[in-house]
């Protein structure tokens, strides 16, 4: 979809209220929401076993938010006190003209946004890293589940490890600081690589977070209970090789970080099962089809696409819908490893 020439989606509202003067978003449990994740597409050029089915049916174009709608949402959230926006997918960098959106959101730094960040599988970084930096992206998280080319291909089904490694080097060359790797650890698939992944991160001046698989979507013969490998087990594996020191540092998300003695790298753990992180949740998600998901592991949501399309240009109505949604944000998720998943939408639909 071509972007209108001279489009000025994010021009400041001339009304007296101005930017950023509304009360912050606070849910009924007193948690302030200052972080939103936008999924810009459900499509991906990988087919990771923990994220999607091998044969996916993707959303038709008409059901996916336009880039202009996403830019409008970005402005609304920042006016409501959001300080961090993360762009996700699917794989966000396969979305046509996504750089235009990033440029528009990057301009929100002049109006209260502290950070524009990106999660990617790294497949497009070699050609896009410099442009992402110029657009205003501050930090990048890159998925990397294995350093073995054959194992990497089995986990991603189609991915090429060398492509991702070149992408990491390109992001470093573009000047990105605090690049972070994300590794989903599966027992019997890659759990024996946790130390090797940490060593790779340390040697390349990167941070890394290890993630317990989240039970979203039915995966056929992919047995999550059998493949589960806890953060405690990962940390024990790492402690045999490295000296880990707990730190109160935070990147604004659910990772709990440790410093690695003698290095500048941080190791994080995202532990939805073993160490529930719901108590201090500060984030919401917007799916590619425009559903404002109030919790990763629940179905509480608001259809922002309907608001945008039924009332085009009504910015106050859009903001009111977001504010009102705080009343249905649940206390926490209900993830279960055994049996059928409680949440049928795939991670690629949700936004990684």
C-alpha cells in the first residue's frame, strides 16, 4: 500500500489540551500501563515451532490495520502516557513500507515517547539495519534459538542461521547499543545450548534473555509439557559456567536480569510459568487486526479497528476506548502446560 505523499499523520493536535496532558493509563489493580506492543503483521518468513503452525492461514489484508491506523494509535497511546512502543509481528520487517511507520512513531519522541524498539527474527537486518537506526528505533531484540545451522533450521523450519548472524553484525555496524538476543528454550531441542548462547552474547557485547515457551495456539504433536525447560534449570546450567549477580535493572518488560561477572552483558529470564510476572504488568498489546489485548494469556480485548474505522478522525473517542479498556485488564494470565491451550490464537497473531 503506497503511503500518501506528504502525509502528516502525527501533526500535533491544535486543541488546547495538547499532547501528553491526560492522566496515565491505570488498571483496576493500580498498575500503570506505559508500554504498548504493536503487531504490524501476522506474517513471517520463518515458521518457528513454538510460534506458529507449519501451514498457517494468514489474515486477509482488509482485516490488518493500515500503517496510518497504526500511526494514529501510536499518537493516542503516547498522549495517554505511554513511554515505550515495541514493534513486533509475525516478522515486522516483512511488512511493506514499515519504515514509514517507524519514522512516524520515531517523531513521537518529541511528544513524550522515551523509546521506540523492535523485535525481529533478524532475517531482514542485513539490508535494513541502517534505515531502522535513521528512523528512530532505539533498541532491537533478535530471536536466536540455536547456533547450530541444522538445529536452527529445524526450530525455524525454514530459517538460515548465517542470515541472522550477518543481520546482527549489520545492526552493530549501524550503531545500535544494547542489542539483545531472545532464545526460547525447549527441552531436548536446544536446552543444551544455553551456555553456548550466553558465551556468544558475551563475546559479541550483547545481552540475552531466555524465554519459557508460552502456550498459545494448538501445535499438533508439539508437546509443550514435554518440552518445558524452566528458567531455574537454565540459570543452574549457566551458574556452572558463569558467575551471575542479580540486578534490579529493567528494560521496561518482563525480563529479570543478572549481570555476568567480568563482562558488560546482562542475562535475562522471562518466566511466565515458573516465576509469574503479572503482578507488576505495565503493558498491553495491539494485534495485527487491531484488537487491544489486555493480557498475553487471556482473551480480554477491545476492537480498536472498529473504533478507528467506524469513527475516522475522532481522536478523543479512540483515546476514550483505550482508557475504558483498563477496566477489563485482568489480574494475570492462566497459562497451562498440559492439555489443550487455553488461548487458541498463535503467538504470531498475538505479537511476539
